[in-house]
């Protein structure tokens, strides 16, 4: 599955590869190639998503931890 290929298209490709494998010499090389490409694409896209979430967190939520807040527990004299 190439980057940008949608699951429906990948699903159709899977059925085509399985059909060719069953009718041919039962060589699963094409299926393994397809599967590993799908796996690599999923891992790459997951990594991109996680990086985006982490960057958003670091840009918005994390800096608030370091804001100096006045000590409200001391009484004024």
C-alpha cells in the first residue's frame, strides 16, 4: 500500500493478490510484499500522528507548567 492509498483500495489489492496466489503456484511473495508495505505505511502514519500530538502538547500544555504563579498561601502583612 503506497502512502495515500485508501483502505478500500488496499482491500481490493489484497483480494487480487490472494486470488493470484491461490490460482498460481501458492507463492506468497506478492502477498508478503503487500502486507509488509501496508504495515510500514501504517507505522509511518502512526509515527507522524504521534509526533503531531506531542508537538501540539509541547507547544500548548507543557509551557503552562513553568509559569511562575504567586504564592497565594502567604498572608499579606
